[in-house]
């Protein structure tokens, strides 16, 4: 499950409400849809995208 320590509690609740429970699910949400979720702001988007890039770097 996405840890609220990654994004903070408000974005974590918004993602959970949208059915997103894992970081790999965030990758399937486009850049226009993600910030449209109430509670997910630009900072949370940057953090999530950065975490995805970091994860992809470790898997390569």
C-alpha cells in the first residue's frame, strides 16, 4: 500500500479513494488525471513521479 509518509495523509487518502493502493498503479494514471484527484497537488505529483523514476532505475 502507498505509505502516507511518501505523499502525506491527504494525497494518500485521495489515492486510496480512487482505488490506488500501490505505486505501480500510479504509473497508469496520466499527468492530467492525477492532480485532478482532490487532495493531490503538484508537490504530491512530483513526489510520486520521482518515486516511480527511482524505482525504475533500481529495476534496470
